[in-house]
């Protein structure tokens, strides 16, 4: 079903065959089960009923500002029953990538990111430097000779509210050194907020560093297959019996297509039916990979199939 040429709206009892065909449901968070700090009506009941009906449920978010435990605690306040081990955010997945794929346990990275990312790195034995503000001092000639930590083996870029020219400069200086790895959490350029408002996302920071360093980072978040691989390797998932539910075509749905999963778009977040139709009509194979198998107005549309 993944990679189909068209997308079908599902509702009511029509959703039951889809849910019967999967053992695991992977949810994006913001725009799917909540918007900002407001839970999507019916979302908590859907999650809890899926688990009651024997489905495995996991949460995949590109937001790197929270640890797994912080997300589980947030969800608990919204009525979800979620264990930290069911949450796969880019802070955790980035730490897993650095420790298992890059083999950086015991090494140090220069981190453009959040305190939560620092905590996830420390949990897998990766040391870090760079958190917090980095103010400009001296003249331009001094900036080119900014002090660098000789132990740093990689530059890691996530969401950093303290991002600055000096941080950009320091990251660039590290990345000009031979053998320095370059890893980013995700490429989302905008973060949607309640009321249709938006703010710049991690992708803006990552693109700035890539431009300065004249290098491209390896990213771990959606739509990169590593995020699903991270879940599947720990829980032995059968991708043919997994459903990816998301609100963004270029991250959530593309991840599903990249990994051979069934895909379901919800219309409570970023992408619209018009976006789906534009991709359907495109002659570009990459754009057609962003067409979901199905779409619904909201995850609450799953309730009749779960209650019956």
C-alpha cells in the first residue's frame, strides 16, 4: 500500500481494516496528538485504546528540546499513558546514533542544542561542550582563532535558542578540522504553533552551519530511515505491519515511504489536502513519495474503529 499513486480519505468503520492490518502504530506528536500545549480532542483516548487492543504504540518527534522522560511526563498531564521507552525524539536518536553508529562513547562533541540533548548524550557516555550563550569578544581576526577544545570529535546541531554568530563561527572552525564528524537532528525549517503562528526551526540553524562549513550534515530525524531503524532494532518490528501517522508530508509521510510503512496523514497540523493533490499530480518521483496512503481529519476519526 505504501508508495500508492493516490490517497484515500478514511472515516468510521473504513478504518478498521487498516488497523487490523497493523501491529504497531507510530505517531508524530505536534500537530497529530497535540498542538503546542493543547491536546487534540480524542487523541489520548485513541492512544489508550490502541494499547488496550494490543497494538504497540511509539512516538517519533523531530523536536530535540526534550528528553524521552520529559515527553512522557508531558503526555501524562494530557491524559496519555506513555512510558519514556515509547518515545523516540531526535535528542535521544541523535545520542543513539553518535554512540552506536559513530562509536563516540567517551568522546566529546561540540553541541548546538538544548540541555535535554546534553542529558541524552551523557546517558550514552558522550561528553559535550557548547551549551548556553557564546558571546562575541575581540575583533574579526580573533574570531578566526577562537579557542577550540582538542577533544571534540564531532559537531552536533539541534534546536538551540542561544544560537549566535559566535556559535556559528565556532562550529565552522571545528568542521574545518580533518576527521570532525557533522550530525544534525533534523531539517524542519519551521515550527508550527497554536493559532497558525510559526517560528524558525532547527533546519534554519543547520543550514547556516552547513553554509559556513561548506559541508552537509548527516541527519537522524524524519524523514531519514534511521529514526524508524532506531525503534525497529529495539523492538523487532515488522515494517509491513506498521502504520506511520503524521501531519507533515515532507517528514512523517516521507519517512513512512522511505521505510516501507503504511501511512496516514492527519489534517490537524501542517500539510493539507491541497498539498497531497499537488504531490499526486507531480511527475517527480520524490514528490510522489510524500503522498500518504490515507488521510483523516483528525486522529479522533480512529475512535469508531477502536470502540466497535
